[in-house]
């Protein structure tokens, strides 16, 4: 499950990390929610990577009502090739959603029972790409809606203590293959990202309200938690200091 994330990396660093020809016109967002416009990297008709904006919550092209997108913010990686809502997009319209981290909530009892929000990302804080799918929907008047979804898989050992699912994170060396529309599938990439490369820490409950969208949401309010390193983590392009 992935229902909230953040992206704060400098646009020039995003262009470098995702192989874009120019820096995109983006500003930091610290509390990205479903059914809002989000930046998406895809391969265009000329075979070049481009960053475009789409609504988060996929609307299949056969849908009668675009409100179905609210139920399509995530797509289970195990059934992409089977589900009518996602199988065409999986074959032809794979994309990446740049992010610096995502949020998950866990039940805690102290000092009182409540759900504690956590920020989850890579240990080095670098930008990464969620595996995504996109579609184009037309209404009766011919108006266009481009929408997307984030692919999920079973949780790795680090995330499993918080949730049984996690978003699929594509390693940079596999971006080209995931984005290649000539390849009908990329099933081997639909796997949990290595625990050793990730970490999480508690953040303020202000993140619970979508209206709160500022840098303070990334401020730790508790100790970070990371899996012990047992294998070298995947390498990433360096990013400039600068959300989701």
C-alpha cells in the first residue's frame, strides 16, 4: 500500500537521476495525496524520456466514470497481467513516479493509543522511482484525463513490521527496461526493494492532514530504524541537497 509520499529533490537532480533532457518545472511537495496531479516519467513517442503530470488514481480507458480512480491508486504487482484494469497499461504504459520517501502508519499505545506516521525512504536520502502505470481516458465530450497508479508488492523484512505491502521501487539500472514500451512485461522487477538500502523514522502527526505540506513534515520525532547491512545496497546517482 502507498497512499501518501513526498518529493523534494532539486529539479536539476531529478533530470539527472531519470535521464531527462531538461530540468522539470517542479516545486517541493511534502504530502502528496491521491487524486492530485503528480509528476510522472515516461518514454514518449520519439523514444525520449519526459516528465509529465497526471492524476494519481488510474482510470481505465473503458471506465464510465473517472471517480473509479480513487480506488485505483495502487496496483498489485502479482496480478498486473491478469486484471482488466491494469493489463493493457502494464504491457504498454509503464512509468516511474519520482519520490524521496513515502509514509506509513503503525499502531502505538504510548502515551495513548494512536497511529504514528513514519517516513520511509532510502538510507542515503536519494531520489528514487516508484514503478507506475498510466492510462488515458476520454469522456463523451472528448476531454482527456491522464492518470496513473503505483505498483505494490509484498513488503521486505524492514517494512513487514509496519505493513504487509510496499510500493515497488525500481533500481536506476533498470529504469530503461521498465520504461521500454517494446517489452510487454518486466515481471522480475516487481520485487521488494532490499531492506539493507532502506530506513524509516517517526514524523509529526501533522502529516495526517493533507493541507499540511511543508518541510517540517520530514523532521524526525523519534529514532531512525534500519535493517543491518548484509549486502551492498544498489548504487544511485547522486542528488543535490534540497520532497514528496
